[in-house]
C-alpha cells in the first residue's frame, strides 16, 4: 500500500482522482445539509452501511431514498466533515474502491466506498473513536510509574486492588456484561480501555471454562486468522484450529493481563429495570455471596445461541437409556460399546458422532433436513482465504482490513458475492459431495446456493465444517437415518416413518433457541418479547423469517428495551462489533447525545 | 521501505548497485574459499560481527587480518552463499548501509553491512534459522486438530499432559535452564518452538515472582518498546514503564500460553558433569520431591547479576539496627519513622531511598563513587528514541529491525556512536546536573563520556535512570554522604573520614558479583574458575578489566566449560540473544556439527 504522502506528489491516477472528487462533492452536499443532493450521488441500487457514526445504530439504508431519509434525520447533529482518502483508490471491473477517514461532531471514523458509473454502489461508515475519549495507546499509553517522588502516590497494583475491592460494592459499574465467554471478554477489554467501569459476570470457575468444559475433541472450526481478539493477537506459532483447552487458557490469560473486572463463579439470578433511578437491578450470586449490581447498561453476552432446543417426545419416561442435549455431552468416554443415536446433522452432531466412533461406539446420525457441508481445506482456501489466511496477511490484509472489507459488503447482496465461491467449491469437491449423497446424506448449499456464511448470518445453523466425520458417513462407519424423531420405546427412538433406532444413549444435537430466551429467564417473558428475536437478517429463508432487517437482529445495537444490549457471535464478530457496542456504551457513559436513527422494530416475539 | 520486487524494475540507485556488487564479489571470493581476497574487501579499520552463522560463536573479528583468519578457519565447512539485498541500500555521510540475507550449508541468515570507500567498515552476519529445523509458524504453524477421524488420535491437551507427566521422569530434557525470570522464559519459549525438550527450573512459586517479590514501588526503568518478549508483544495500551506486578502477570501468562515446561517451586541444589554419559546430573528439589535431571546442556539464567555483594564491616555484631542487601529489601513499610542509611548510589539505591522518603523515613544515601544519572525523558527521547519508541515504530523500525541495528554496531566503536547522545543530554539537562552536583552528588558520564549503555555493557552498574529520587537529593530531602563505609557502632555506620551516620536500618545497595558465582554454588569453585568472569567487554575501564574481548564475556556463547551456558541480561538482550543461544542448542540437539571459531579464553577466574 502506498502512503498518503506518496499520493500528494502529483502522481494521482484516474481512479484516485475520481474517488477524491466524489468524496469532496459528497462532503460538500452534506455540509450544506442537502440530503437530496447527497442522495443523488448514490446509484439507483445502493447501500450505505453505517456502524454507529451517523445513526448511533448498526444500520444499512438502501438506494437514494433510504440515504436521503437517513441524512435528513442525522446531518444536522452529526456534522460529518474531513473526508480524506487514506490510500490510492483501485479500479477493477469498472468498480472503484476507495478507503477513507472522516470526522463527525463527536468522533472520528473510517470507511470504504465502491463507485460504479460515478455513483456510490456501497458505502461503509464506521465510527473509530470519540473525540476527547480516545483509547490511551501508542504515544498516549499510560506511563505506568510516574518519575517523581510523591508520598501519596499509589502503585499500579494498589490502584488495581482498590478497584477490585470497591467496584460492585462501594462503587457501581456503568455496564454489566452477563456472560464471560469470548464475547463478554472482548467487549470487556474494549470498555476497560475506554474507561467505562464494567463488571463481567460468569458462572464458571475460570475464564475459558465455557470452552474447557466441552467434550475433549473440540477445536475451533474457524482458523486462527479469523479468531484474533482485540489488542493481543495470537502469536505466529498458534495452531490453525485452536484446541478448546488452549483457547481457554488464552482467554484466561487475556482476561488477566487486560485487567478485566471478571467475576467468575458468579451467576446473575434476576434483573429488573428500576424506572426511578434509571438503572438495572441485577441480582447476582458471587460464589455464595448475594448482592445487587446497579448498572446503567446491561449486556447479554451469553452466547449467540440461546437456551438448548430439546424435542418433547412421547415415551421418554419409559426409555431405559440416557438422553442429553449436545451442550451437556461429556465426550465419548464411557460409551465405548454403546449404541448411540445423535439427533441432528450440524457441527456438534458431527463432532459428537466422530468422537463416539473413535472410541468404538455404534453410532447413528439422524438427519432431519439437509446440511451444508464444507471441507476444512475449502473453507481455508476458498471461503476465508482472501481475507483471513497467511496469504491475506502476506498481501497486506491484516485483521482490521479484513474486518472492514467484510463489513463493507451489504448483507442484501452478500449472497451474490458468496455464491461464486460455493460454485467453485462444489466443482472442486464434487466427488466428496457425491459420495456423501450416495451414503444417504442430504446436502445443500443454502436456499440460494450462497453457502456457509449466509447460513451462519441468517440462522446460525444448518452446516458442518468437515473435520473428519463426513468420511465416516461416506464409509458407512457412522450410519445415517433420515426423518423426524417422534417417540421413544424402552430401548429405542422412533422416526416418523416407523424406523426404530435402538439406543443406549440419545444425544439431541438440535441447536438452540433465540438469545432473548436468556432475557426471559433473567428478567421476564414480557421483556423478552419486547426485545424480540435475536439474530437473523430477515431474509425470509428457512429459520430466518422476514421482514428484511438488513442487519443482525438486535445484535450490538439499540434494542426496543432501553439500556439492554446483546453481544456475541463468533470470534470475528466478537472482535469487530465489540468496538461499535463499546463506543455506544462509552457515549452513554460520557452523556454524549446518541439519537438513534432507524431503531429496529420487533417482528418476532418468540422466545 | 520498498520491497525487493520494486528493486528489480531497473530503477536501482547508485548506493544499491554498489552494495549489490559488493556482496556479489564478496560471495564470489568466499565461494572460491579465498579468505585473503575476501579480507581485502574490508577497510583497514573494520569489524565483522558474527552471531552464530560463521563461527558458531558470538564473535567480532577486526580488520582484514581478523577477517582473513576467521574465514580461513570457517569457509570450508560453512559454505556461505546466496547473499541478497532485502531492500534498497541507503547512503548517508558517505556511508552506504545495506540489509541482506544469505545462506550457509546448514542455515539461513540475515545481516547489515556499512560500506565506506568501497570496503566494508562494519559487517553483521546473524543466523536466523537452521534448514530443515525451521520454527513451525505462519504457513507452517501446527494444524491444532487434524480434520480426520482416528481412534488413536490424541488431543492437544492429552499430548501436553503426557509431556508434563513424562519430561524429567521417564524422558530426560535435552536442556535444563536454571532460573525462570525473563531470561529463562524467553529462551525456553524459543527452545519450545524449536522442538528442543527443555525444563526451566525456578525456585519461586509462580512465573513472574522474581518481579512480584521485589519492593512495591518497583517498575522497569526501560520503556515498553525495549522490553518485548519474542512471539507475543505487549499490547499498544501497555504502560511505558511496566510496574513489577503487571510484568509478573505477563510473564506468568506468557509461560502458560507458550506451553513452557516450567518447574516452579523447584531449586537446583547441585550439578556435576558426568564424563561417562556426557550429560549433566542436576539434582533438584521440586516442591519437596528430590530428583535428578540428566540434560545434555545446562544454561545458567539466574540473572546477569550474580550473588549479592555484601561489605564485610567490623562491628556489625554490635549494631543494634537492621542490615540487609537491596535484594532483600521488603519495601518502605515499617520504616516510616526510622533513620535509614542506604549504601550505594545506583538504580536500586535511588529507588529504595525514594520509597523510604515517601513514607516519611529519614534517609541518607552513601555515595562511594560517582554515578551516571539520566533523566527518564532523556532516556526515552535521546538514548532510545531512534530505535525503541513510538517514533521508531512509526518510522518503520520495529523491534526486530531495532535489535539488528543495535547488534550491527561493533562494541569496539559503540562508545563513539553513544558519546554524541550524551553530549546532547548533558547540555539539555545542564541545570539538573548542576543542581545535583550542588547537592554534593558526584556525576559522571562514563570513563569516556559514553553514557548509559556502555556502562551497562561493560559493568552492568554505575548508573541511575532518574524516576524521582534525584529531585529529592537536589532538594536535600534525601541526604548524601560521600566515601567508603568502614564499620558499625551500636547505632550508626561510620565512613572512612569518621563521619557517623546514625541508623535504624542499613541497606546495602552494593550490587552483585559475577554470574559464575552461581556456578560455584551449584557445581564447585573449580568449574566456576574454569568458566571465568561473566559479563563485560574487556574495555579496561572501571569494573571491566581487559584484555579486550569484544563481546560480552561468556554470555549466550560457548564457554570454557563444555555444555555450560550463560543467558540473561535486560529484556532486550533476553529477547534478541535468546535466538542465537537457542539455535546453538538446537544444532547440538540435532547433532549438527558446530565447530566453534575463536572460543573465548578466561582471563578472570574471580567469582
């Protein structure tokens, strides 16, 4: 990449000049608060995705009409200015891509624009920091120890010990994060750096236990380049797929060195909003001690999956075997000579089948609907390789740049960007897919053939990243049965077509409900319904009902319940979107006005 | 920096062409094994510093005669080739500086050359890796979890648990490192990545305790940019001067996530070399359990300072107060209303005086000889700023590049590079130095006015990086007495001139002996004398007796005791030189021949 200095030497190419002129004119229209003129600079089909900079929301508006409405509502108080390219623009297939920075009244931001026929086709604006509230880093990092004698000085350790003693007792946190997995930890780290007093509440004994406590063969299915946390990257020798205990140790150490206020062995038992004080009353049990926290803001980071889905089958009381949900599966030990039926055919189902087969169990997987399967190699090379890989790093695409590129693709058309990848994969791995189908396994590539990420973003389920179980299915080592499970007999589980599957153990790898289920548990059903379904884009595809929302429902942005937030997702999302949620919380902590444009409505109250 | 691709486009400048031609001709002479011809390409005054690549040693040879001798002895088996510039050369003040890579029969290396009048003035060659034994990182990182089902597979955790159970019991480590501070940890991390079975033995309870156990006000006097460990850098928000407990936590975290075999609560009680088996017998007490480790290689990483120097004064038995060495100083608490005499005037003495003054003690510092004092700001800006600072990072000088630049300056003439820095500092901080002298404090800038680093490299003492105590001395808040201490009375300590300093507590901040003192303790005096003095360059300046050695005596390189090594130094040295020591140990582990050129002789047997 060239530096901006290199750009000012008169050697500016056509694409760069076009982009520069475009931004100047757009800024000019916005300075005049002429929303209509600015909107006219967008293509008939266009997408402006804003991450907190203009909308105090995570929001995509579409086409000139959407842009105009958004700008009408926001220009007067946002005051955007200072749009500047950060590197030369690039042109490919008639599309000019340009990276830029800008300012608003209260913050600084960065963005990416794609120009087509002189207008903006996609436009991303993302808030980076709040003026006067920048993170203390680089040249502004803390000194650590003042080089001056002072009888009243407190050491770093003394100040930290005071904080640990007081926060939650004599001083109330501004934010409480319920759940201390990677999501809560990443957000907690950002808030710590932003100086927002925060407590993370986690029921397990140690940070990382949410991973350690799972079955022993578990490793991340996403590769290391996709999984970095903010601030401290995994080292160069870190394995491609983090084994669960190793990831657990990393999270524990991260929590320590980032000095998070992490309350382990602590369970949030209830939460109510106190209208009078404008704070939450969060009752927690901290290792036996009952106390009430009174934060302004409450973040649910309990895992983007909600509570386990467990089918309600008749006859379970007479079944002599064992039944548990995948979240409770202890691993294959103890089931060496057992007959096991695993209900479900996504990641967990496959992992559990593979582990059971490895110890010698007799395993049948019940596939209720088709599954998108992706070989690990194809995930690394085709699905992620351009953005998250050693190749990407060598091409100058570091984690931040990859995150920004990914964020700059509007969800509405992301499937179009994704489809060609899976067309390639289907061809390259044709033999593999054919063999799976020959073994009776139903394959899909998503309702519009758009593959893994769209399934993840729309429904968070419906796929398997193959780490070995597919070959077992192909070889008949793991049997596949198709259909819905209907009832138990004394020693078997029955399918709707009457097939009887003898079982000593039945594992429900049947997924999870929506995250607002946790709200129902912690607060009440009314609040859960008021917040509505969490996750999904509203694509009107299976398990992602419309209407179109255009962003992940309720994630990282204001909900219909004031001062209640949802945070989570995979490691990539926890890393990137924790910044935008942290900035929203920081603004509220500093009492910076945050008028929300286009707050999402609730269309699905189900829990 | 431009990339090599940019260099091949015909746009090569004169300096780059000169450097390229120089390297080609030098390589050609070496390929012909014509040591004389190669030596002729060096200036009459010149320095070739080799870090393990040619000499299997850390060695600087001087002038054409030194180069010729070294090449005569090494060319035939080293087989250097493939010298290539990695970026365009740069010319300044008639000196062309060029960065390059090269190969040997067994390894790959990197280097920096400075050309003057067509010949090499300084030449650095440093081994980077051994062919076929590269660290598994980047594209070659471990997979973490194989994507294939296998009944015999072991998880990462299971393999790690087996290692922890077996190493030191059913399997012997190749290397034992005695001492688990930052030095042992950095070396251990490198050896772990190189696949050399290693155990680190540390008497404290936890990694980092060597820092935690010191007095509470302690923070690193070197700034964060200078202090990174290999593999995982401190994050951008890390304080400039690491407070001791925070550094302790970082070291503990690092030890865990780098999966070092770190035996805490373990003391090495004796070590003998077993001629028959060619291994060491190291007796250790591991938390009460006595056992014998039998490594090939034994590394002393007990701190570059040896055992505490304690003056032997008459009358101590009648002194009614308390006496301890600075290494045992618990901090100021409990001495609030006491009279304290601190003997010594270097870093520890000042820190201890400052802490005692802060709690209200009556403090006198006894200065026995002059001290080099450097203000923190001047250290950051002038002494380190070009290489280790945010400014350096912004200029593209990352830690590795800074380390290589620093390593490329031959010790013989490093004082000439350093002197101008301190000429500047003396001028800028003139008022400060004058005020200190007015307060009766004796200042120096080193015997040749070359300042802090030369003092550190030559003797490891004689300086104070001012973190506040100097102002106390200037203000008379901490009294200064000058001269040698001679004896105790019942309630005071006496100076040679008869001055009586009443004291409830006397702290000896009198430094440490040579590191081979640890050898005397662990093995025997004979072995300690055979190894000889550790540290110092042989500059024939105070506390660094000649003859000239040209490298730090006995550090990170073969000693006169086979299979015995010394490792340590500040965080910068622990980071950088751990690579070269690790490669020497790895080569021995893999039984790659390692003929040592110019093994250092012993001139000082003192312990």
